[in-house]
């Protein structure tokens, strides 16, 4: 057996070099940590707000994809039911053609003049010829009907396939948006979790101050403004939701996203609004800011991101974002874009 040589212990000069290197690495690490201080509470607050803001835009895309998927799936199901009905018609025509074809087979397909020559009873032949003529006409009619039904069946099958594929594409888009939203919300939560207890208290105080500055409040209240008719009913419903949490993709009754709240409020008044912010914007009659009336739908930022209901006196009620509750806020707490009247 060969002997194993032990590694030589480091010499004094080598130890000095190692120590110096370690010291330099330690200083470098310290310098890096000092060069990259933890973000301030205000910076975290702003980044969290931006993430929630972005996730809300994704929420509306998710809602749109979900609506498309439901509509396309229904259309595909209807088309498949139509395919089944048309297939039954084709089968029925084929079954009706069976006796006709069998009758011709039994007669051997003989030429009528030859059968007349072979027939012992001319009267019998004439009656048979008349029957054959009717049978041939019926078969021709059935064949034409069968061809038409088969063309319709093929077209409906193709349409059903296209609608089903479109529904699958909408489902994939919906799943992608859901992952994007969840990723942003997780990132926001991770940022919040990185704060100390003292910083969280500071953040809550900063958010409360921001809410006061924007005139936001979420205390329970009832609507007692000048609106009447359906607009009043919509606002009374919205006020009854004050304090309930925002939840992306939700239309109530325990939580809402922004367009979920506006849609549910007007639905309570007997008016059906589309699901998403953009669809509600396109469906409503545009109203100038100077002509706003309580119950009008307010759009902030753009025509597809965030909305709420005008309540009068320069204020609106809305479902803000993840982590907050339905509240009343100043009309100018966010960049005003447009308004519509359902």
C-alpha cells in the first residue's frame, strides 16, 4: 500500500496573504452592504402602489379574457348541439333511402321496356312503372336533401371547432393574466414582509395620511345625496358595500374589483353593464366633467384601467386595489380621464 502525503501547512507568509485577502473580502462585503441600504418606507410604499396599480390593469385583461372564454364556450357548446341535431337529420335521410335502394335492387335495375316485354300483364307493368317513377323521384329528392344536410353538417362542425379553439385560446390568455397578477401581488407582499414592525407602522401612518389627503374614507354610511331613480338605487347599493375588500376578478357580494362594483351597483338598479372597465366605457353615453351627475361612471388614468361611481360634491365611490376596502374618495385623487352615463 502506498502512503498518502499530508498537505503541507501554510507557511507564515501564506497565512498573512490569506488573512489579508479575507480582510479585503470582509471590507468589500461591508462596503457593498453600505452602498446598498434598504429602501426607505416611502420607496417601498411607492413600489407596492405601482405593483398594485399594474395588477389592476392585468385584472381588467383577465376579466375580459374570462368574459370572452365564457361567451366562446357557450357558442361552441351551441354549435356542437347543432352538429348533433344535423347528424340526426342526415341519419334519418339515410334510413329513408334504405327501402328505396332495396326496391330498386329487387327489380334488378332492368330497363322499363324490357320489363314490359317480359311482363305477362301489361296493366301490372304500367302500375309498377308508375310506382318506380315515384320511387326514383323520391330518391332524387332524398339524395339532394342528403347532400345539402351533409354540407351544412360539415360547415357547422368546422365552426364548432373554430369556436372551441378560440375558447381554448381565451382560457390560456386568462391563465397567463392570472399568473401575472399573482406574481405582482406576491412581489408586493414580499416587499411588505421585508419591513420591520416599526417600518410597517410608519407605512400604515403614511397610507392613512395619503388617504386623508385624497379625501378617502371607508366608514359605513348611507347615500343621502340628490340622485333619484335608478342612479339613486345604484348609489345606495354601492354605499352598502363600503368597507368590503377589493379582490381582483370579484363581482360580489363579499368583495369586488373596480368594474365589479360599478356593474353590481347598476345591476341592482335594473341596468345591465358589461363586465370590464373598457366595455363599460364603450357601452355608456359620454359625459363631460362639467355635466357630471351622481351615478355616472368615472374613469381614471385611461378608458380601461380603473373606474368608480360619482356621488356628487367632487367625490366618488370605488373599489381601490388589493389590500384596501371600498371607499369614498376625491374625484381628483387619481388622474381623471372620462365619465359615462349608463
